């Protein structure tokens, strides 16, 4: 989901996944990816949720990159890094 200067990406975990452990792993991956984020970009995570809803969400924002550029980074870099986390079954990118 996108609006002016921000884009939200949703990560969906497999059933039975320990959501707290998986959220920690996502934070580790985001920390590894941080040097590749556009200058001025900030990443925040949303609240945890049940397996029925979103378990994790983050937003890419930047003062120097367009929504198209942020979406490209998400689709070709960040998404695949997050899919490499054990227990992540889907990374649903919305917007851009």
C-alpha cells in the first residue's frame, strides 16, 4: 500500500510459526539490509497480531527516492531477504 513518500510491506508467516521469534529474525534481516536503504529512509514495524491477521508489517519511506524506486528495492532485494527467514511463507508487497 502506498501513499506520498511511503510504502507498506506485509510479511505473512506459515501457520504454527513462533511469531515473536520470527519478528526478531525479521528485525535482524532489516538490520543487515539497513546499509542498502535509500538515504533518509526509515523502517518501522507494526504491532504483532494473531495468525488470523498480519503478523508483521514495515514501511519504506524516503525523502530522496520515489515510490517507484522504493518498490523496486522491495521487490528485488528486501522481499527475497525476508523470504529467506525460516517460517516466512509470504511477503505481500502493497503499493509503490
